[in-house]
């Protein structure tokens, strides 16, 4: 397979469809992004359209790297062609891109010319462009586009004949636009294949697909596999109406199909954000690859698969690893009523708080209930629930007070099912004393794990607090985790025990 030639048309077709077309400084920024992406050719504008665009084309052709093809669009008129040559002649490889419709419908109703007249205009224009451009620069190239090629099914023989003559007149690139996408990609591709088969092998055949039915990427990618080497695409899919073929989608689709492309894919995401901001055309959240939802998972099944494969190049529910296109954000896990425990586990952990899968399962009903009412929960809401359900577990036990009496003896005041208890316990420190006091009162639990850590609460603006973690086992061997946070380690320890007790007794009651 020949390497695809990415021809970017953002600065011409994309720009002409903007509500506020770009001026020179804006065009320079986009041009730099295209250079960073390493596209092989750029259509910098339509020089005859205005003095401003002419000047922009001059500036950009001066900035182009030596190996880059730079074109200016020109209708099939001497004036447009001269203007294009004057604007792009500073590039090392300048290209005049001239075009005319050869579709029966458009020749009759828009151009108002007979096919033979149209053919004469097209061939003479290409000759004029070739003769005059090559006088300026022997490396100059002429591209001819059959506007509305997709509409030329019924007169394809005439089009191919005309193209053969156009090639003789000096065009080395023949561009086949689906100026309005009206039917199946396969129909269009069959026509492209016929042109490829009939023209000399030295001719570069190009496709330029608009996205009226949302299939421009598919058409462009398949046209490449049918032999069209030049692929005309636009950043963010900008362009007339529903836009041109989306550059990123084609590049990634070819990459994923094992085609070696020269494009710097890691620049895609930052480029897309810049283009959205500068064009004032926001990125739709469902936009492939670059949309905010493009790598988001909300259903429990997808979240589970996504998280199990998150560090792998191939993911269970994504076409690429986000880093391929320079997306720093991980796959987004959004919690809705359709989500599950893995999402809670991931969201809380990503927010920097400790949670086990067992705890995520325990708080899941509360989080789900909130999501059913609100919809997708912001992380702050999930953290609020995590805090109240983990550090302040509601239940039959309420710790009122505790104090150190002497040596290893402590006094505890608490209520169980609203019944007050005032009791003492002796032990090796408050945790041991508390468990002994509880046992004396019939609440027999065993400590299987104890841990002290600090909870970084920068987010809460509270600095760092002590966090106690206790694992308690009930008399059936079931282990639960109790956590508590407090400025005093001793208080955090006892609160953690009572949080764990509430979990154990709630679970017992629900059996
Ligand atoms: O869509 C189209 O046909 C065009 C041509 C000028 C190439 O943009
Ligand atoms: Zn177009």
C-alpha cells in the first residue's frame, strides 16, 4: 500500500464555512498546528476571494516547510489562477487547485453550460495554470477537482475522458469530491475505482468527501484502500454544512488498520481543542475520539471492562488508548443509575480517598439512589456520600463519650438502640479496652487488622487528619472495615470501632 497523503483543507473549505472566517493571525495558528501534525499538504485559502485571504496565503506559503505542498484554490478563470499563483509561489512546492463541475445536474442548472463547453473551460484552465505556475517554479503542481464528482454517475465516461485530457494538460493530481454526500460510500468508491483504473498510474487520485449523511470518514478510508492516495480532510471536520471529512478519524482509522502514516497523532487532542476554541464550533460531546464522552463509560458492565483493561493498549470499550491522541484524561467513569461498584471504587480512589471494593459495594445503594434522582453524579456528591457512609456510619450504636481513667482503664458511654450504656474496659490501649468493654456487654467482635494513616484533606482545606482503619470480625467470621478520621488518634480509633459495629449490626439485622 502506498503511504496516504494527508491534504488538509481546514484553512480553505473549513474556513469558508465559519460564521466568522479567520484572519491571517488565526490562520497562522492553525497552520502551525498542521505543521506539528506533520500533514503533507495544506490548502491555505482561496486567494481570489479577498485581499485579506490573498495576503494570508502569501504569508503561509512563506512559512511552509520545504517538503510541504501548499495550494490555493482557483475557479477556472485566468484571474483566479493568476491570483493563486501569485499567492502561493513562495512555497517550495506550490500547487494551483482549480475546479469545475462536470455533473450533468450542475452543468445544466448552476453552470449553465453544455458539457463540451465545460470540458473546454476545464482543460484550458489547467493548461493555463500549468504553463504559468511552472514558469514561476518547476516544482509547481496543478490539481484539478471535478466538483460534484459524486453526482457524475450517469456521465462517468465523459468525466473520465475529460480527466484524461486534463492530465495531458499538466494536472498531476485529480481530486474527486463528494461535494454533497447523497448515497452509499460503495457507489462513490466504485466511481473512484473506475477513474483510478482508467488514468495513468502516475496520476495521484484524491478524494474530498463532505459529511452530509455522516459517512465521509468511511468513504475516505475505503477510498484509500481502493487506491486513492490523497485524502482531503479538515480539522474537527470543519467545512460546508455538515462539514468535511474529519482528519482525526481518518488518521486513527488508518493507524488502527495497520497503515503507516506520517501524522503526529499525539498532537490531535490539543489541536482539536485549539480549533474548537478558534472556530467557535464546539466539540460535540459524542464526537468520535475528541468528544468529552468519547472515552466515557457509564454502564456497570462497560465500567468493569474498561477498568480491567485501563492500562492496556487495547481496551475493552475504546478504539484507542487515550494517550495515542494526546488525551491526558483517563477514560471517564461517570456514575449514573446504570453504574456499579467498580465505578464507585474507581471514582473515590481517583479522588485520592481510600476505599475497598467491599466498602464500595456497601455504599452502592445510597449512591445509586442519589443517581436515580439527580442523574450523573458529580464526583463531589459521591465523595459526600462516601464521607457520611464511611466516617459517620448511622446505625444502632452511638458513641457518646469516652475517657481514660488510669493505667489501661477507660470508660465508654454509648447507646445501643437508644439504650444507654456506661461501661469500663481494661486493655493495652483504648482500642483493646474498648473491645473488652463491648464484650462485657455482649457485643463480641474480634479485631483482625488495625492501621493508622493520615488522610490528606487538602481538598477540604483541612490539612491532614488522622485516619484509623479497623477490621472487625463478627461471631460468624464476617469481616467488615471501619474507618474514622479525627484530629486525635485515640478518638479516631474508637470512632472507627463504632462505625464498624454499626455496619456489622446493620448487616446482621438485614439477614
Ligand atoms: O466540495 C467541493 O467540491 C470542493 C471543491 C472546491 C474541491 O470543495
Ligand atoms: Zn468541499
